C-alpha cells in the first residue's frame, strides 16, 4: 500500500527493531525507509546547544541494526535534536513519505490531555497517515514473528464503516492508494458496521441492519475493480468492543480509521470513535487524516 515510510523510535518503544527487518519491509511493498531518532534538548538549559556525541551515538546505534539491506530499497538514518513532533513533520515533508511509524503506549484521555503526545501533534499537523504500533507487543515478538508482521502489516485491513464523512474518506483513500501503487500488497478488506445498542431504537431507522447491508454492499461493489477480497460484517453492540472482537477473530493486520468529528483526532470536546480505537486497540492502527 505504501512505498516510503518514516520510522520513528526513541529506543524504548521497540520500533528500533524494525531496522533489522528491512528485507521483510521491502516484501511488504516499501521502496524507501527513513529511520529517525530524536535527541531531546535538556530543558534546564536556557540556551539549547547541539551535542554531536549524542547525535553520533544514536546514529551509530541505528546504523548497526541495518543488515542485509536489499539493493532495490533506499534506506536513510536521520538523528536530530529538538522537538520530536516538529522534526518528524519536517522529515515527512523532506522525504515525501506516505506513512509514519510510531510506537504509542495505551493512555487514558486524562493522561493525553494533561501531558500531550507526539501522536497527538502528528495527527493534527502532518497530514500523513500514521501506523501506530504498541511497544509492549513489538518487544515480545520473536525475530520470526516480527519478520512476518513486517511483511503482512498492510495485507488485510479492517475498516469500521458507519457512513460518516470520515469513513467515506477512508474508503476513498484506500482506493486511491491501491490504484496508484502497482506494487500494493493489500489483498483483503473487511468492512464492519456496528449498530450501536446504546442508541435509542427510534433513532436507528426502520430497519438498521438492512440499511447497513445495502450501504456496505454498495461500498463492496465500488471496491470490486481493485482485485481485493472485500468481506462484510454487521453486528450489534458496543462499537469499540465489537471492532476489537472482529479484528481478533479475522486475523486482521491493522485497523484503519479516520477521524470524522471535524476537529482532529484529539478534539477533547467531542467523543470520537477513531480516538478511542487508537487509545485502546492492541492491534496496529492505521490512522488516515481527514
């Protein structure tokens, strides 16, 4: 699906391990990889200054992990000092990347509201899709398991679809990516509609399941010319719980989401299904900015 990736690591998130699996990432469709580490500025200093020894040490640490790099893939190591979010946005533009890899631990809304996060900044500023991986899982994968994960990450996507502008943007984006990339590895998409059982019956329409079936079948037909296997699920229950259950049952590579509240992924004044998926999911999450 993607050709150029910016892979960001702070060396505590396990994402640095991906540097050992460049051949597997290449089999997952990537042609250009930029591995990035940000060296934080010591906040107690009034005037920040460059620390070449720290920059060189971090670059050497990443470079040593790069083994058996195929000749047909371009690999770059970047180590910069400053604000991580600002540096990531700058590198994403400089290298014109298609996706940004981040390792993000699960957090509560209060933790993110009080302390913020690089993910929050990037979801609102970069305009580039984010693939969010849980450091706790990356750290536990064996070499063989992580190699498979790198190859299969974008082969099977779960798309929660509720007919909102965000879900339509998501489908259009998937279509555009597959059509523009002849080497796309995406093979399968599962469309999921969850009929929220907390919504009052009179607000759901006369026959919500039938209406959902008709709408998803139309989306399925629209994607038919992409040579993808497109499956449909319609379930009733709590949206977050059902999304996680379907992802687990069907061996999903990643859950694809797009914010549809018009205020960005982390707009605190309004509930957001996309935000809750990102916050709670242990599966990789592909966030497409709207």
